[in-house]
C-alpha cells in the first residue's frame, strides 16, 4: 500500500499520479499514431472498401469482450492488466512494423493486428478506467479526471501530426514502429506506479466463483445501485445524443453550409479547446461542489448548444458554439467519470468501467449511420435538434433521481 502522506497529496503534485499520467498519455499517443499507420497501410495494400473493413475489424471483439475485460481487470488488478495489455499491443505493432519493413504482405497482417488490438482493448479499457481510483485518494479523483482529459487532448493534438510525419518520412513501417515505441514507454512507468491494495475480503479472487458469476454479480451491483444505475442511463443518453452530431453530422453540416474542410477543422478545434479548458479547470480546482447538479445542468446546457449548432450563420459563430459544447461536455463527462469512480466499490470498478465503456464505445457510435441517414431525409436542423433532445434527457435523468442529483464528490 502506498504511504498515507503520498496518497493524500494533491494529485497534480503526486509523483505516483504523474507517473501514471505520463504512462497513460504515452499509450494514447501510441494509439493515435497506430490508427494513422493502420489506415494508411490498409489503403496502400487494398481498395478503400477493404481498408474500411480492416479499420472496423477491431470493433467487434472490443464490443463483445468488453464486459469480460471488466471481470479480468477486477480479478487480476487494473495495474497488472494495463501493463500486460500495453506489452501485448507493443509487441503486435512492432511485429507488423518489422514485417512491412522486409516485405509487402498484403492486408492479412493488418487485419490480424486490428483483431488483436480490438481484443486487447476489451481488457485494456476497463482496467485503464479502474486504475485512477487505486493510485490516488478518493478526494483527488475529480482532479485526476481533469488531468486525464488533458492527457487525452495532448495525445490527440500531438499524435496525429507525429503519425503523419512518420508516414511521410518512412511509410507505414516507420509509423507502426513509432506507435510501438510510444506504447512501450508506458510499461516501465506503470511498473513503478504504486497502487492501493483492496482489503482481503473485497478482492474478487478471495471469493469463490466463476468469471460468469463475477460478471452477473457486477451487473447486478450496478442495477441495484441507487446512483450508478441512473448515472449509466444518463451517460448512455448523453453519448447517443452527442456522438452523431459531433461526428458525421458536423461533416454534413460543413458541406451543406460550404464551410469546407478548413471550416470543419476550425469547429473541431473549438470543441477541443473547450474540452481542454474544462479539463484544466478540474485539474486546478480539484473538486466542484454539487457534482450531480453540475453534471445535470452541464448536460442540459450542452444539449441546447448542440441543437443551436445547426442554425448558426457563420464559421466564426459555429466555432464559438463548438467551444461552448466542448466546455460543457468536458465538464459533464469529468463529473460523471468522477462520480463513477467514487460511488463504485473498488472491487467492482473494472466491471463498472466496462459497462460505461461499452455504452460509450459500443452502442453510441451506432448513432452515426442513423444520424447520416436521418439528415439525408430531414436535413441537419431537425436531426441536430432531435439529437440534442436525446442528450438533454440525460440531464433530466440526473435531476429526476434524487440520490444522483444530490451526489457529491468526497473532500
């Protein structure tokens, strides 16, 4: 167990948390470079439709195995699972990099790599979500969520250009090598991250039972929990209403208004700046009072901004609205994430994170083709408003459920 004086230290001054943040950011940068390398290599080796299939291969095992990944994270411990996952991902990426360096093998190694990545991601993502609660105190989890958001923004801003530069200089092989090396950086850092051990009676391995019984116990735990159950519903509604308009919907809106790729990029940049500002706010403040109400009102205000985005008259106005959406979405997302971390029993946190990740990464993306089809029939305005309504229902759920509305983050 980490010493008490280290655990109680503010997260942004805790070397243990900073090691975790550096490892997480390096791993996310490796992911960004990996997807650029994979898409480039797939396009070069096959047709655009074949490349699309390769890019989608990882989605199925990730969705199917995510809940099992949560059980594994709880049984083995999130730190051990993250280290093992990053080691496997690093080895797989570097193996394909070496193969591409010496030969031109076609699509099959790329499809196999995507399959391995998706399978490992199903274990990696619940463990990553459960790890912050084991490296710091409960009172620092909101700050850690802000630091994690900053890490994600840094990785996305820097990872894309690095991946593109690697492809330009040395092709897909060089980009895969860079990706593998970035992921490799996280492994020694995580080895030196100290985690708080669970009490012996709370460890899943201390209780007799199969993986299936652990899974059903975790789902039952969430269903019966007076805060987590409605919070999962609020997250699902928020993501379903958010993902479509801010992905495929924005592309179609920019095309309809004649903003072009540059205009769309500016709107996306506004969103990123807003989300980064929310992460910075939480990193500096560390805790916001009335967390449940803050999440609810941020979701509701953000949903209004999503609906308004389809009616702004210019790129400049769209950037301003996108910045507001990013700020509110970043704030509500961090509050919901911190509430998940603090409300869940640590012994169930991997399974709780798995359910949340499955909702956000497995179900919410289904709204993208639906949004595109709906915009083709009814236009951007009605679809953005409908999506905003769905998103706003998440805020209504938070306000409606008393225990969630009154939920607080620990001091």
